[in-house]
C-alpha cells in the first residue's frame, strides 16, 4: 500500500513539472496518493477488465470531487452548502470526462498497466539476508 501512495504522489508531482505546478499540486498529490493506496488495497480484486474499469471510474469521480472540494475551499469566500453544491455541479462534466477517460484507459491498457505495476512492486521488495 505504501508503494501505491508513493506512486500516486510522485506521479502528480512529476506530471505537474510538465503541466504546471501550482497551489493545487499538494492536493493532487494527496488525492493521487489516496487513489494509489485504494488501488493497492483492492489489487487482488482488479484482475478482470470490467471490474478494473468500474474501479477506475469510481476513483476518477472521487479524485475529481476531492479537487472540486479543494477548489471550493481555496477560491470561494462563502463556504455554504449552496456554493458547495454549485461547485460540485459546475465540475460534474469535467469529473465525468476524467472518469470516462479512466474507463477507456482501463479497457485499452488495463492488464498491461497492472502487470507493469506488479513488476514495479516486486522490484521494490528487498530482502536482507544477514550472514
């Protein structure tokens, strides 16, 4: 699970070197790390493409909703239920686009990506043998 958090957090940081760093970067690192932890925890259940795609959809919506909450906290003076619902509703088309993009990637490259991450996980494990 720690490697899932690390991969998620580092991926957000590295991608923002190309896409632009900002005050949102730590929040993205936190959300991507949470997605990585959730993926690591659910890894045994994600062997089939349909299950993986559904899981990716849920994580995509969760990530985007989390970032909408950050947007609401950072840029709105009034923290009321009305502004919260308005921010969530305003972001819904983008959130759905992210989640659907995750589903497409899961169907196209899911098993290969899973194998790559499993290989990465195996390479992270180190065994110390005391002589």
